[in-house]
C-alpha cells in the first residue's frame, strides 16, 4: 500500500460514524426496541417526531384493485402503530406542553381520541354525562387529558398568530397544507362548541378528592394483550402513574382560569371565576412547593393573570402595589377621569413601578380616541406623552417620535408642564448622579433646539435648570446659542410674503414626508413643504403614489414654474379629491379653499378649475347629506350649476364627470325646462352626458301632457340603441376570408355602456327612471322577439316598435342594463308598484318563478295596505294574474293555481280543474280550501275526492261549500264581500309564504 493510500485509510478510519436513524417499522418488528430507544440520552428520532411517524403510517389511506382510495384499514399493523404512539406519549407523562409544541392540532386530536378508545371511554356518550367517580382511574384520566387539551386549544386559538409563509421547498405541499388548515378549522369549531361541556368535566374533576392514575407504557402493553380482562390490573386503583389530587387540581384550576379569562371579554362575570381559579392555583402551588413534579405552570404568567383579574374585577389585594395601580388606572379610564391618570404617571416617574410598554399602550389608546374625534383627550395625550418622554430620558432610553415632535414647536403651556414633570420626576433626596446627568443633557439639547427667545428664557431661568447646570456650563451654552443664531442669520434666504414663516430642519426629511402624507390641514401642509424645499430640491408631489389628480388637470398643474407652488397646488387638490372619495367634505372644502386662494394670484385658468371642483364638491356633499329626502338644494347651488352649464370660457380643462354630475343634479331636481332650452349647443356636442340629459329632459317634459310625443323619444331611443350596439370590424384571416369581429363596448355610441350605467346610478327622479325603464323594456321586447313572454312597463307607446338593424344590437347588454336600471330604481323606491311588476316580469321571462311571484305579491301589497284593501285592477291585471298562475304551476303549487283562477275577470275553470286533478302538489292542498269562494270549483273538488276515495278531504270541501255566505241565493254584495274576504286572507297567506 502506498503512503498516500495509507494516509487516506487512517483519516477515514479516524472519522466518527454518524449513527443511523431508527426507522418506524423497526419498532413493529421488536417489541422491546421502543423502550430501549426512548431511554437513550438523545434518541433519534425524538419522541414527538416519532409519534407523528407512527400516526402518519397508521392513518395512510389504501388503494384497492379498482384504483379507488379507501380509508385506513383496521388491522393489527395500524392498531400496533397507534399503540406505539400512545406509549411514546405515556413516556412523556402526557405532558401537554411538549405534545402541543410538537404536534399539530389534527395529529394531537387523533392521538387523544385513540387514548379515549383504548381507555374504554363509553362511545357515543358525552363526557359531561359520564359519572367520573365510577369509571376506572385510567379511564377518568383519559377523559381529563382530552378535555384539558380541548379548552387549552380553544384558548390558544383565540390568540393572534403570525401565519408562516411557505418557502420554495414547500410549494408542492400547498394542497396538503390547505387540507390540514381546513381540518384544523373544523376541529377548532367542534372544540369551541363543546367548550362548556369540557369546562363542566374539569369542574367535576375538582370535586373528586382522591389521587389519579394515568396510563404508562406498562399499562398500555397490558391493554394490548387484553390482560386487563384476566387479572384486572388496569382497572384497579393503583394501575398506572400516580398523580396526587393536589397536583392535578392545581393544573386543572389553572386551565379553567385561562378559559374563563378568555370568556371574560364577552361576559365580565367570568373574570371573577377566573380569579378564583388562579388564586386556587397559586395556593396549591405554594402548598406543593418542590413536590410539584407533574404540574407545569408558568408562575410569571400566573402572576400576570392574577394581576389582570384583580384589576378587571376591582378586587386587587392591598399588599399588591402594582395591581392597585392597574386597578386605579382601569377605573379612571372607565369613568373618564383622565387627570387622575396623569397624576399616577407623574408618581410612577419616581417609583418606576409601571412597565414602559404599559404606559405606551395607554398613550396609544388615548391617541386613537383623540383621532376619532374626542377633542377632550388632546390635553391628556400631550401630558401623558411628556410623562413618558421624561421617563425615557431618566432611564436612558431613546425618546419616542411623538415626544420629539412635541418638542419641535412647544407652546408656553406645554413647556411649563414639561418643566413641572422634570422637577417632580427628579426628587432631590432620591435622584442619583446618573439620572441628574441624563436630565442635564436633555435640558441643554432642548434649550438649543428652541427658537422662541421667550421659551429659551423661560427654560434657562427655571429653578431645575439653574440647579443642574453649573455656571461654566451655562456660559458655554449661551456662547453656543449665539453662534447658532449668527449662522442662521447668515444662511437665511429671503422668501415671498406668501410663504413668510419660520422653517426648521430639526427633523429628518423622512419624518416630514410622513407628516405631509398624514396631514389634511392646508396651513400645516404649506409649512411642511416650505421646510422640505429648504432642505432639498425634489418633486414632493411624488411622495405618495396615492396622490392623484385628474389627467385633464395634471399638465396644467405640473406646468407651474415655481417648484414649491407646483407641489402645494398638486398636493392640496389630490388630498381634497381623496377627502371627497371618503366623504370627509369638511376637510375637502378647507383644502380646496386654500388651493383656490393660492391659484387666484397667478392663474385664472386654475382658478376656474378650482371653482369647478368646488361646485362638484358641493353637489356631492348635498347629495350625500340629503340622501333619500326630497329637500331642494339651496338656490345658490342651482345657480352655480346653471352657470357651469352655460360657461363659454375657452381653454379651460373640463372633466366629463363634472358635466355628468351637473346633468344628473338638474334631472333629479326637475330642471327639465332649463336643460332643453338654455344649455349651450357647444357643450351638448362636446359632453355626452349633457346631450343625454337634454334628451331625457325633453322626453320627460312632454310625458305628462295629454298627447305623448314620439319625436324627442325617438332621438333618445336612437342614442341608447347605439350605446347598446356592437361595433363591428372586418378582419382578413390567413386563408383570405373576411370575418366579422364584434366588440361589446361600442365606439359608435356617445359613451360606453358602462359609463351610461354609471350615469343612471346617479339619477333619483322617479319620472326619469320610469322613462329609462320603459325604454329598455321596449328595446328588450324587440330584441327578444317573444310576444308571449314580454316584460311590461309604463309609457311603452312612445317608443318605436321595430329596429332597422336588429343584428347590431347586443341582446345580452340590453338584458343586463334593463336589470341594472330596475334594480337601481327599486333601491331608491322599493314601493313603486310599476317597477315591481317590471322586475317580476323580468324574473318571469327568465324562468325564475319563485322570485317573480315574490315581486308580483309585493306589488299588490304596497298598493293595498298589505292586502287589507282591494288591489287596484290596473295593478293586478288579467295578464299579471295569469303569470302568477303560471308561476304557481311551474312550482307545482296546483291548489294555489285553482284559487288564483278565481281572481280573473272570467274564472278559468279549465285551468283550475286541470290543476286540481294533479295529486303531486307542493302546497298545503286541502288546507287552502277555505280560500275558495267559487261554488263550481268546490263542487268539482267534492267530486274528485269522492272519486279517489279521499273521505277526509271530501269532508273539508263539503264544509267549505256549506258556508251560508257562499249560498247562490245571497245578494250580489254579500257574495262580493265573501270573495273579497277570501282574497285578502289568501294573498296575505301567500305573502307570508313568499316574502
């Protein structure tokens, strides 16, 4: 052997060999291997992964010869694997902390259900119904372990957790992960539903005054060989691992405390129960001391629970100083006595008993309330912020951004309170040298940052400042301030009077940009932009991608030469438009007013743009404020809308949406005369919304007259038909043939269909909506060409009855638009019987019979005081009644069909008799006979029931026919009254059925 080969041999032999991992199937082959494996110092695989392997193999589905997936087989192999998993858990002494940490909810659920099975817990019986005192000890313990896990899992699932993102190696497992997630959600749902039962089981355990025994590996082996039936060892009181009642009661009390604490947010009395259990836990822990082997409780967490319960219940112990403070703060927050909270924080700056995160959380809560409109908290917020800031200074922490911002421009009151806090937080007899140095440094930096000389004098002459700073330090500070003052004077640039205000560079550009994004105060926005432009030259209108102005205006605004003015105009307009979008009209008006004031000085074009946008704002605000009411807008607003429509200024960028809003506004307030006669022709030609509004106004204006004109209606008809038409385009294919391509959104019309529908959504005037419904009903009837199943509406006679180019009309677009128009109209007025009949007809022609019947009944109900009066004949015409009959027939409600046949002017006996012959009826059948008043129909019912041998139903029909008010000899008005009475009851019964 060569020397090199010998060296390689020596190196190879000297490397330690990594022991091979034991495979799961090896434990099936050797019964004693599991116990030996678990006794190793670091077994590989570890116990918890081993449980996962055993249960994973035991629950694998099988595939039969037909390649069909079958559930896991119940064979010896799978039963042994499940038993091995239980033995590993027994080795861990059923430590739920360890099991929950390593096992997912579905796996642990499977493990514990198997424990219940082998422990012979009676199947099909709720655990709460079991008499635990009569069960074998290990069975009782199995029930206990399962229910402890159930409430622990329910409690933990209520905590917010960050979802782990799947990495690249997990992409193939996404389907499996999704399945496991759904399974987990299903298990959690069941556990939460059974939470009360689990609580009852654990409370019953606390009533048992004996020691408990849990399965060990040995008792599980005995179960496996069925030896428990021969010698009863697993049934006796000493089988398994002994757990003292004190240890178990301690653990169960803690678990019950956590679940009651979690339920306290919805039921405050649960906090008292939680407190009792936590105090019991603490008492038992103290009693057990070092003897607590199986009881695993985080004592710091328990202390936190006890403290929280004491605060929430107001029952804090007097010897727990921190709990008393928490309780006081909780009470002051509930009662709104915020000044007391400031006093507590001031005292805590000396005692340092409250944790910093708690103080910050109180400040965040108050800030959120203040931002939601509670102005009384503004003073409290800055005072707590100052208290927290001084606490950070004394502890050497980084001061918060809020405190830093507060120090940028402090008022006299804020500085005065700051000095009071500093003085009270640094008592002479208790303050350490370290704390004094930190306070001195803070006051020196604050003095240097102040620009107002009065505030500088106020700070430098304060007793605390004089006490902490030595004479030489004060002299050095004054010299430093003089140098800074001269440097500022030399570097200052002259600004125009419009922007003449102090600027500071004491905060970073990023912080200022953040403030710029958040602020909606026009003066503050202007100030921030001045500061930013004093630091760097950038395009600050690009700071936020959310700032958008309409393309019609952007070129004009971005053409402003002065960068500061350009940024200010752009941002003010963008923020104003955003405020309109979220219906914050107050701030939007302030921002637009500031922008108008600014552009008036240098740009007449932008001035008119802002006047137009403020008009749009006022229209939107009025519509939002008086939504649903018919209160007329102020005359000034109507006059401004007219002024916009009459405007003849050239080169002013105009947004079509403004024309749309103005036209919708005028239509909604019946300014039809103005729209038809006084709008400039150029605006009609250039703005499609104005043209459409003019045609609608002209049509509506002539509708109430005695002669319905067709000329203006025809013009409106042609415009709408073009909007709902295909735009065709010829295209030559590769083989030379020419094909026709149809585009849904027509370019032939004055606007796209989607824009047309959006315009309709702005309309509220009933006559305008009725006109549009009528138009689309006629158009829908023509394109469908189905005379039998036509939709009905008012004023159909004014529209043309045919189309010259029917193939170019998009049938689907017409149907969709009709539905959208009717739905919008009914949203505004759900009691308009004409629109309800139209909606019912739409459902009828599309075979939605239940919905159609619902709307037919609703139309009758709204115009008859829920059928307490007779439904007008022009509402329930014969056509409507026949459609209701067909709806009932399609729904297999044949008795209802027969009853409705009586409602027709001439009773349709043929349809009624045919319906009554049907034996498979989905309605109440003979229970409805009381609503029949036609004697002929009742006689026919008597005949067919006699023929079928249906004695009981025949008797019901005879009883109905025998009523004296239906006697043919009665006067006509008595018979009419009987009919009306039955009509009313029948229609009310139908309404209850279909509404």
